[in-house]
């Protein structure tokens, strides 16, 4: 049975339009691109979005954007919330009770009323599990048995001089060399820069043949739809008139996020990637970010990227796991069917990816 909200709390479901939701994001320190209307409408389509607001006495306290997906020809489906709900109000102390109440509201709406399987991937980290695991349990959410992602977080409260001293020595040496290579950085958020970045990214992908976990072309569509104040920052380092490296990052709430980076064939010896990461970190600090999230590490499968990000993190930051993905539902059959649908979809994606990587269109080696 789903628990009622505490007295004084109220919930609004799908009561906001796009511009109103954009204004909602500005209330929260934990706002992020994955909770933006533009991101989810590109990924899932506007008709598959749902929005929940939690209020007390008319004051907005928490909000969440859910992606709704149904299995064709059935009444079963899922509601998925990535890096939400948002509940850390700007300029105010965080109240775990608000987090608990918005979880109750989410479960009541999507799991109980709509009979959907519900997944949330909250923007929380494992070092706070003693606080939030009991709250999630009380709200009827259980951990999902999927790999928990790991990342590096760099706090930005120190001065740039102090942050630079905290970078690993070899990484800092490469940054020093990059600064002597007469690279010119162009930065902005317009579509022309995004197109230039994609050309560098395509060169790198052809060179490395890595499996793409995010579609840079989708993010270009997201960029076109985002309001200017939320747009991703694009940085490109030029050696002469040729792009050597590029980087894309995002900041909506207090956490800056690395999204994409690439080095062109001509820029392999330029050390441009070091210069751009340092510039991105500096830009985030200038724009009041409290953290730079380097977005995912895997020392076993991708040791090169791990070493690069670890060098930037240095003594400044920390290596953390996300809290994980959590599930709530009222129907075990629905849960099993949704998991089967996800397995089939992921298998299809892997098959397509392998066929793209093989000149003959055959299956490649597993990644």
C-alpha cells in the first residue's frame, strides 16, 4: 500500500508547459540537462514526458521529469527518472524529508495509479547511502541489480591556482606544453561550433572505433531546443586554422558535467585536450559551479580515459560511485515484461553497433 504524504504537502501532475518547466529548473541546485524538457523530448518524444511538482503551502519544494515508455500492444510500461527528482532548492538547506515526500508522490502516481514499473537514478552518491538508502526503502524503492556507475568529482571552491597545484604532475606538465603550442580556443553555444565539434568527433571515432554510449547528434538537437541560459558550452582548440580538439560540457544546477571530448588526427600531438579540460573547469568555476563531474570511469575497460580523468582530478577530487538505480512497482508480471523488453532493445542496439563497426556488416568482437 502506498503511503500518504505528510500533512501540508500537495502534488501537481502534468500541470506545466515547456517554458514553465524551464523556470522550474532554475529553482534547484541539482537541476541538470537530463531533467530538461529539451533533452527528454529529443530522446523520447514530448508525448512520452510527464512532470510532477511537490509543493507545501504553495511553495515549490521538489520536481521530477519522467520518461514514460509502454510495451506495444500491452498495458505494461515503465516510468524512468534520470538524475532526479530535483529537491535541493537554491539558497536553502537540503531537507531529506522533502526527498522522502517526493518519492512517496512519485511512487503513488506512476507505480500505484498508472501501474507502471518505476525506475529512478537519483543524483546522489554512495558516500551518502547511510542517509538515503533508508529513505528509499521506506518509500518502497529497492535497488536494481545493474552495474553502478563510477565517476570522478572535482570540487571547485578553491582558487584556480590551488586547483592547478592539485592536478597530477604529469597532467600539469602536458597542460603547460599545450599552453606553449599557440593553440587558439573558440568557445560558445551556437550550431556552427557544434557542427565543427562533430567533425572532430567523427575523426576520432573512425580512428578508435569505440562503442558510443551517447549520440552526439541527438545532443546537437537538444542544443537547438534548449533556452540560451541552459545551452551546453562548446570549446574547440585550433592549431592554425585546423581544429585540434573539442569539448562539450553542461551546467544548469550547481554541478558542471563533462559530456563529450574529441581530438582530431591533426591534433594528436597538440595536447589540446588538456588545455580544453582546464578551460572547461575554469569556465565552470567562473559560472558558480560547485563541482565538475567528469562523467564516468572504468579502469578495466577504458584505462586510457581513466588515467586522463584521474590526472585532472589529482589531489583535488574524489573517486565515487553513484548511489545506483532503484525500482518500485505493484505488478511483478509487468516488471518481468519490461525487463525482457529492455534486454531485447539492448541486444538490438549492440547488434547494430557491431555491424556498423565491421566493413562486412558481420558481428564484431564483444566490447
